[in-house]
């Protein structure tokens, strides 16, 4: 008897899902980082306001909780995902049309904020459902490897996509036509959205299981936070996220201001780190399939620890240490990024997977949001004291790396002593 996962329809759906994730990644790249920063600067927002908008994006993880009651009302998932996902991407594309609007500065600032938040609202109303739908076509014994290959495709294609988009934007800006660059980005996102639509349309329709019936808040809490194995997973993933956001969000300015690196050099470092992550993703995926997703997560955090220990010593006098810091951090994220989702499948009953992913991501978002404010407070305190902390002369980012390293050690111990010892239920 043929294994259903080897059927033509399932193979085709897996391939379509991999490409859909790639196109969605393209949209995420174009609607964030340097591209978004240029737009926010152009409409007149300050650095502080830009930071607030970036922090608000993190808290939108909470929107995923809204997908849980929706799942209980949907009979079919495909039409819903196509509509909501397309709406999300068109909202992000619309962000880059704001500079062309004949409205005041405050109006433009409000429009950008509203479009970004609405875009993420639509994305996260859809994200958890789409993740479960796409992974329904993947054999439970091969989920780690598939996740790694899927990530490699997005990562590798994303490198060249952003390099090309960045080159075009630079040409527009050099010619004094930055608004032309915004028009190019908006049109590019619409084109990507069309390809994303085609990929979703090619995926096989699957009816939502009867177990996805509307669940009460009490039931969700009992089967997520009340599930000791999953509760331990939430603690591990959320602590890891807290440690990460405590430091990483402030490394961008450290590279350009304190270390004096040019944008081109930073892009070269990012290119090397992406290639390193690309190279290690599949081996880590295979390791996770064989020895457990929790152990794959452990290896990822071990690489993160190495990165942050190196970051402690990445002072202006030893600026080249930022290279291994960036490379090791990206390699570590290859182990933690996918396995935090894969662990959910193993420690939550099948009918509560949607709720589990939404709850875990919401807690991650809250802690990540809080970590950025804690990190900002610590950074300001150290800078206001002449880059000194408890008698130690060092930059704020170096101290944050040290604090993050301590939290990462706690995560490693908790992972090894508790989560890795839990029996993973592959389903």
C-alpha cells in the first residue's frame, strides 16, 4: 500500500508550500530592515519613533491567539488562507505607497503604522493555520529535514533577492529619486504576491479535522499551560527569545556607529552568515529527526552561546570579532528557529496544535517585546555612565551579550535536564 506522503498530490503540495514560504519570506524582507527604515526616514519619523514601530511589530504575535476561535468555525481552510494571506501581502505593499499620498506628516505616520499593524494582523490570523496545513503533507519522521530544506530554499533565494532589490533601490536613490525606489518596491511586492497566490492555489485542499471544533478558553489553557511537557517547551522557547531580543536588536547601531563598519561590509558579513546557516540547516534538520527536536534546539542554543560569548569581546579594538558573532548566531538560529515549532507537534495533543502554536508564539512575542525595553534601559544606563557597568568599562552591547550568555546557559541546562528528557510523540 502506497504511503500517502509519497503520493503525487502530497509531493506537489509540499513543493508548493516550500515555494510559498520563500515568496512570503521575500515580502518579509522587503517590508522590514533597511527598506522600511528608508521609508520611515523619508516621511520624517525619528529614530525613536522607528524603534517604537519595530517594537509594535513584535507584540503582534498576540494576533495569533485570534486564529484559534477562527479555526473552530472554518469548514475548509484553503480559501480562507488564500484570501487572508493575499490581503496581508497587499497591505505590506501599500506601505510603500504612503510617500505618494497627498496628506500631512502625521497622516503619513498614522497610515504607515496602521498598514503595518493590519498587515501583521492578517498575517498572524493566517500564519498558524497555514503552518499546520502545509505540514500536513509532511511525514512526521521527516519534518526536521523538510523544515531545514524549506528554510534553505528561502534563505538562499532571499540572499540574491535582497541583493538585487537593494541594488535597484541604491540606483534610484543615487539618481535622487528615492520615491521611485518606493514605487519599485511596492510593485515588486505585488508581483511576489501573485506568485505566492499561485503556490497556495496549487496546494491540495484538506478539510479541517473535527477536532478543530471551537474550543473554550478553559480547554485551551488546560491542554497547553496545563500540559507539563508543553509548558516546559513554552518556558524554554520564551526564555531563548527573551535572551535573543535583549541583545540582537541593538547590534545594528553597534556595527555602524561603535565599530565603524560600512553598510557594504555589513552586507558582506550578513552574506557569509546566511551561507553558513544555509550549510548547517540540513545537517541540523537530520540530527533533529534522528535524536529529537529538543536536542536540535539544544545544539542551536549552544551555537548561540558561542556567539554571545564572542560578542562580549567584540570591542572597537577587536571589531573583527563581530564576524564570528554574526555567523554563529545565524547558524544557531537554524537549530532554534524551526525546532520551536516542531516541538509543539510532539508535546501537544493533535487537536490542540493550533492553540499550542498560537499560545507559544504569543508568550514569545510578549517576552521579546519586554526584552527590547529591558535591553534599552540597560543600554541607556551604561551609556549615561560613560560606558561603565559595575566598575567594568565596556560598551552597552558587550554587557548585553554577557547577560544574554547567562540566560542562554540557563536555557541549555533547562533544555538538557528537562525538555530533552520528555518523550516526543511524532504524529
